[in-house]
C-alpha cells in the first residue's frame, strides 16, 4: 500500500498566499517539474504535493491563457463536445493554454445555455424539437412517416411548411484523435 503523500496535520489548507505562489514558481523555474511528493519540502512549502501540482497546472503555469474564451474557442469546444462528450482533458488538449477544469466550467456556465437558446440539445447536439421520435404528418390527404431526430435527414415538422434539418452547419474538422501503441 502506498504511504500518504504528506502529514495532513502539518500542511496548509485553503487559499494560497502570494508568497506560497512565488515559492512554487521560483522552485519550478529553477528545478523544473519533478516529483510532486518531495517538491513541497524542497521548495519550503507546508503544502501537500497534490495541492502544489494542481496549483501549478491550473493557475501558475506561464503558458496558461487568461481571460475570456474567443468565438473560435467556443465553436471548437462545441464541435469537440459533440464528438467526445464530457472528456474535458481531451477537449482542453486542443485548446492551447486552457485547462480541462476551465473548459468544463465554461461549458456548464455558458455554452450549454447558448446551445439551448439556439434550440439545440446540449447532450446530443441535435435540434431539440420536442415530440415523439416517430410521428405521422398529414400532407395532401396521405400520411407519411417522419424521420426520427436520430437520423441525419430532414425532419418534417407539422408547425412548419418544409423540412427542418438537424445536420450541423459546422465544417469538417480533422481532429486526428487516434490512439496507438508507442513507436519503439
């Protein structure tokens, strides 16, 4: 069994101070990232190694992008979420300088609401017409079965005169998301 990373009673918990941040930054700039378990003691911090790692990765790294998400980033998050679902680290990997937690929070607070306002279901990225999956629409005295929402074909909607397409208007993306064995 693995021993605990730190003595819980000897560590600071809660908000990081500017002095602690600076100690962590100085240590990593001088020695690089390494063993997070031994880093706090070596850097003179009364923190857990996990806490140091998370503080560095999510807040202090110099390559982190600060500020609002751009429209291009929003579009990419929406497209990647349609492909990958809630796999935030894979999505964030395609957005340089953004963390998985930051992307997840932005999705949950902004982008889900934006899709719902456009009539798109944020769970499956399809137009969210509320009705049974199979329905019959009367047209010129004959009944035709409408395609379900799951199909990528135009769907007849009785409240409109023509077909409503649920096909995304996003351009094709080459995301190169294959996983393979390492080349030796």
